[in-house]
C-alpha cells in the first residue's frame, strides 16, 4: 500500500514537472508586463523599450513597459516581488536596487533574496553634465566654483538612492564640494529643469543625456567611468581631475523569486541573442552601453558585487534618503 502511494506521488510530481516544462516551452502565451521604476524618458525606460521591442518581435508576444516611479524605485520592486512567479511580470533591474539595500533601513523585501536574476543588459558610464550656459567649462573649474559658492550649487538626480545620486555624493565626498541635492522622480523631469537652468549639474546615466548633449542643450564635463567613452570623443573622465573616482550604471532583468527556471532561461537566451546582434550592439553603443552577457547566475554576481560596492559609498558619504 505504501509503495502504491509513493508511486502515485512520484507520478504526480513527474506529471507536474512535465506540465511546467510544457508551459515554459510555450512561454509566453500572452503579453508580459515589464515594470520600470522611473517615468518615461530616463535611461531605464529607454533601455527597456529598446529590449522590449526585440523580445516582442522574437518571442511572439508583446512585452509591455509599465512605468512605476516613486519611492526611490522601491514601489516598482515591491510590485514585482508580490506578483505571481509565472514569468509574466519582469523588473528593469538598475543600480538603485543595489544601493537601496543600504540606503533604506526598513524595506519590506530583500532584493537579492526576493528577485531572481534573469539577464544582464548593459553597463554604462554616468556623465557629469551642466546647463549649456553654466560658467564652468571643466571639472577643475566646476570644483573651483563650488568652493567659492558652498551650498549654492544645486545637484539634481533621478531620485534618492539612484546611481545618479550616489555618483554625485561620491564626487562631493572626494572633492569637498558642498552641493544641495535635489531629487526628482526620474531623469526626464530632472533633465528638463537642468536645461531650463533650475538646477546646475547632474551625474546622469549617459543614455538619457546623450541626445541633449549632442543637441547642445547640455554640456558634458566628464564621464564617470575609469576610461574615456568612445561615444563622447574629447570628453575626459572625472578621474583625470579627481584621481580614483569611478562609477558606472548597470541594467538587467529580474523576475519574482520562484519563477520557473525554464522561463528564466528562455528569456535569458533571447536577451543574449539580442546582445550578439550587430545592429542592437550599435544602438546600445550610441548610448554608451556595453553588453553584460551571460547566465542568470552571472547577472546575480553583478547584482551582489554592485550591492557591496555601493554599500561602502553610502556608508562613507553619509548619504541619506531625503
């Protein structure tokens, strides 16, 4: 009798496994929702729409971008953490998710535990940009002006806890510049005010500022990566003036913990195909993005390493959520 019960149990488990595999093989059978924690117009939104178009064309279902700004990106994360783990809700993973682990003390989730890494997309430098009419023409001139006007220069960001915010905080701590942080709900509104002269500087993710730089509305003083960025020839690195300074942004896809492995691998494989496509690589390179290829585990290592790195910056800079 016991053997019969065990046999039935194993048969049931095998059947369920087959159903799961079949479901993954057919995935996606209806539109997939992709949550972006910022309003339209910023880097995360731009990258998500580029990759969503590829996935929609190649996987036979629409990948719909849903913007959920606010809460320093935590509203978007919480909505994905609480979504069904069926592969039909994705998160645009970005630096804020690693930074917030240290910056916020009472989150309702643990990002590394509750979000399954799916695929990396790109890593890109931030860029230190000012209004085209701003007097400083170089990082050295900017620092000099800061020192002469302590607390008078307004530093915009796409939100507290973003890489844009922390890149600026790192600059402040390494240069002694006293700037007032002005957080926005995304890069779009922050850049609009920068162009209008309402704020003075932002350490923005390169993709969202690139068009304004090329259009002459903003002036790039430097990029935040260790090496110069080919898409901005002639623009130096911050480190050329502030030795040791380095900060880059990274982006990818996550899903709720417990999402079927077959589904995760299917999306991962398609993203890697996109990152091997010459036209896609050219498009990402125009935005300063360098591909993060690899397995879900590879992207998980990126998340863990960046979380640890920015924890040190948050602690040393004394940055707080405003």
